[in-house]
């Protein structure tokens, strides 16, 4: 038998070494998996290493997860076909006459994009390349321009089909469809809050977001023609989400239909050629491989921790704080925010959710004024998704900040990008608190659909 280590020390050693190696810049996927194997060997014997295949195999054979590469591929095809450029162009011309209209257009475009893409990096980079130069050319305040791109870009985590929601549902053993529907209203709520903020600030101080000059605006007939151009991709999104929500098909089947639809949309836009397909395949391969490797590594890591009594330890530590159910929930949200500053979303999900969900279930639905345990798990899942949005905007390591840095003009300092994220980060906290205080925001729509 291997070495016996007390659980409190083990927690410190395992998570401490995880943090140290991540700070050294090693990729999360290999750090979690590698550390898990090292600890398995120290704590157990050669037989203990059997945990590795037994944790990975259920993931390899999990049907729900096959939706991930399909949705990523659908997004990559739509992006390669230049549809995102067209879409921004349309919304930009339709809304340009408003003060702050371009920033609002960016957020609307990002919201629709989120319904197509579900991958954050793609949304922030694409909008950064298309929308940022357009807004700076029109003398928008750079902070408003950058903030609206980053905040809009993070909606991809929340608005279905979100990759994170699929992984969460698999880890928490929950229905993907319900989680998708539960996230719709919080997603639109945040999107609306971002837009109100941008437009209200531009009306108070028009210098922040001037309207397009009259001679550059388009006629109503032209607007109709522009909207017609967008019919195909929008129909695709409506069909895919409609199939999931009506319960006609599972998210995986819907993703398959979406992928097929993406080929048709690309063909309509005359962009269906071999280079497009090949690039989309490569993008899909890279993104899916990264997600799946992190899942493998983190499940082994958490599996070992739970096996050594980590679950018990966390539960007892939380009980010992003397906080009530709400206190524990708030503490969890704060922990997630702090982790969000350093880790990426898949990692946080796989390290925290397997430990948090049983604790929340043990507290019971009544403690939070909810009716059924199903409502409780759904509500916690959506709170988790809203929380993860914040991780993309929170300095020092928020991914969206660095995605934008990659495409922003070099004369804009990093400190400005940080500052531009703060008001939107505050709006996300308001959104999170609203979803916590009024669980109906999350549970109303799934109950309406599923009864």
C-alpha cells in the first residue's frame, strides 16, 4: 500500500501543486492528468492506476459529448463562409442611426453569434476583427467599443447551444435540453443589460458613441434586402434550437442536423469549397481535442480526490463555517469567481462541479425556496454558467481580455482593455445576483416547455 496522507494536507498538496504548475505556464490538460497519475502512484500501488481507464472510459463512450465536435464544426463552417461578416454588416446598417447603435449592434450580433457558435474565442476574435475597426473609425470611445465586444463575446457560454452546458450536463448527470432552455432567459437578460448600458451611456454623453452620419444610413427597402441575406443562417439556428426545445430530437441529433445545415448555408453563400471544409475540420479537431483532454485529466484528478475522502472533507469544512445554505451557495460562487481568474472554464467545471453538486443536493431544494430537486440542480447549473461568463472578463487572466488584445490596435494599452471590461463585469455580477434571488428567471421557461 502507498503512503497515508491526512486529507487536509492532501488537499493542500494536490491543489497547491496544480496551481504552481499552471502558474509555470503548463497546459491544464496535462497538468491535471499527470499530477493525478503521480498522486495515484504515491498514495496507492500499481493497481491504483486502474482508476485511470475506469474514469476515462465512461467519457469516451458518452453519447451526449458527441454534440461538442458537431456544434464546433457547424460554427467553424458558418464562420469560414463569411456569414458573421455579413451579419454584422446587416445589423450595423440597420442600427447605425442610434447613438451607441454600433455598440448595441455588436452586442446583438454577438448574441446571434452565440446561438451559432458556443465557443467564446471565436466570437471575441471575430467581432474584434470586424466591429472594433468599424467603431473606432466612427470615433467611438475605445473602452465602450472593446467592452461591448468582450461582453457580447462571453454570451456564447450561456446562450444555447453552449459547449460548456453540454459538458456540465454530462458531469452533473442532467438533461442537456433542460439546461439549454434554463439558460435562455438569463442569457437574453444579460444581453439586454449590456445593450441598455451602452445606449444609455451614449445618450447621456453622445461623444462616447456617435450615430452614423445621415448620408451613410440606408433606406428601409435596402434594410429589408439586407435582412433577406441573413435568412439562411438565422433559419438554421432557429431550426436547431427549435428541434432541441420541442423535444423532437436530442441535442446530439440537432447538432448533426445543424452541421448538415451549415454545409447548405455555405453553399447558398457560394463558399462551399474544399479549403473551407478542410479549415473547418482542423479548427474542430483542435478545439475538441483540447476540451476532451482537459476532461480526461481533470476527471482522474477529481476522481482520486473524492476517492481519498475529499468530498467528505469539503462538506465538513463548509458545515464548520457555520454558514446557512445561502451562505454556502454564495461562498461557492465566490470560489468560482476566484478560480475563474486563474483557470479555464472546462478545468473549473471538472474540478468543482463533481464536488459542489452533491453538497447543493444535500442542502435540499426547500432551503432555497425551490419546489423539486430537479429545479435545484438546474438552477445551480445555470448559476454556474452565468458565473463562468465572469471568468472570461476578470483580470488578470480573463481569456476574453487576451483574445481581444490579439486583434486590438497596438496603440491601445492592456490597462485600457482591463478597464473596459470592468463595467460589464459589474453587470454580470448584477445578473448573477438576480438569478440567485429570483430562481424563476431560470426555472420558468423549462417548466413551461417540459411541464
